[in-house]
C-alpha cells in the first residue's frame, strides 16, 4: 500500500481519517439530540483533535508543498500532535473523574508540554534556521514530563478502580491503562521520527480503546436510564394524571408533542412511537428534542420526572 497521489499521506492514515470523519459526523448528530451530554462533548473534541493531527502529520512536512514554508509545515505537523496529546489528561480528568489530574490537566500540560515545545521551536528556528535541532530541543522537557505524568495518571487510575480490582472486575481498569499508555510515548515518536504508519497506529490505538470505553459507558447509561424510565412509568400517584396534564399545559406543548409524551410515558421507544403514529423515526426524534428544549431537560427520565412532579407546575416556560 502506498501514498495518496500527490501527497506524503499514507493510505492507512487516509483510511483512519475517513473513518474518524464518519464517526465525528454521527457523534455530532447524537450530540445535537442531547446537547447536555458532556461526556460526548469531550469525546468529540478529542476525536476532532485526532482528525486534525492525522491530517497534519500525514500531509506535512512535504517539500513538494512549495507554497507553505517548510518551517510552517513542521509547526503544523508537530503542533497538531502536541495539542492533541495535551488534551488527553484533561479528557481523563473530566470524563473518568480523576480529580488528582486537575492541576496537570489545567496548568501542568500547557506549561510543561505546549509552552516549551513552541518556545524552543519558534525561537531556535528563527535564530538558527535549524528546524531539526529546534524540534529535538523542544521535545526534551515534554518527553520527560510525559513520562512523569504517565505514572501520575496510572496512580490515579489505580486509586479510582481499586474497588473494581478487588471485586475482580478488571476490564475497565485495564482498558483505561491501555488507553493512556500510547499517549506517553508520543513525544518519543516525534523525537525518533518513526515512520508515519507506525505513528498512526500508535496514536490511534489509545483512541480506539477510549472509543470502546465511551460506547460501553453510553450503553450502560442508556440501559440504566431505560430501566429507571420503566420504573417511573409504572408509578401511581393520587393526582399524577392531573399534575401531568397541568404541566403539559404549563410548558406549552402542542397536541402532537403531548401525544408523543404520552407514548414516552408508556415506556415506548422512538421507533415504536414512529410505527404507531405512521411517522418516520427522525420526525419523532425531532419532536422529542423540541419537547426536551421546552421542558428544559436532556433525556426521557428527566422529562417524566419533571412533568410528574407537582412543585414544578409554577416553573416558567423557556422562551
């Protein structure tokens, strides 16, 4: 397998970019239906940075691009990689709630990885014009700090998942370890200039594990949400129907939206509702998104909880 015609991008890199662009598109659609899903937001940022990194490192540096100065090409290629790598600790800090990483994610990484690299790269390149030397010098501190931070992150993961390890529930703990390990070696990959395909496999390996973890967490969350929804739909309050109907009026739901809410209250899926109403599933999903916006919630469980709670009735309707 060779390179994409007219560029230095390897076919393997191109395939990763295509697949990740498709993933980003699908995640964007899902995020628009649940804009309060912070885990998905952080995942999409990581995915976006990875796509940019793959494109930049695949295309640059290439002496054939005469319209772009070689120093700028190096800056784009290495800069994209360092920005993506710098986001990793923040992602693990927020999504996996590794609170011990807060200082490193917010301050340590920018000060000890981004600033040293760009400072050395820019200053030495301008002064000496030696791009290779400036890159090597700019990688020294980030590489050392990357190893130190790796041990800090692994220690935080160990503390976070200590209970799971004791109960012999190893999968998530091992997966998180596997996801973070490739990140620590990115600076070394840059220093030793490993070939593009090997670098792409290494940098994307951690992301693949993160994707598995992200999907797993999402499935578990949706399953738990569905179970809670079923339990909630079975509850009987003395005046639940009266409260429910009053809240439908308070939030100015249309007749069609009320009909869909009643189906949701019965525990039906969007597909089942669409089949019963002879509408497309996308139409039902759009109505549901409008309902969530009017009521000020992000999922079915929150919707039913809010509509069936009496003390919510006087709440103002969102504009």
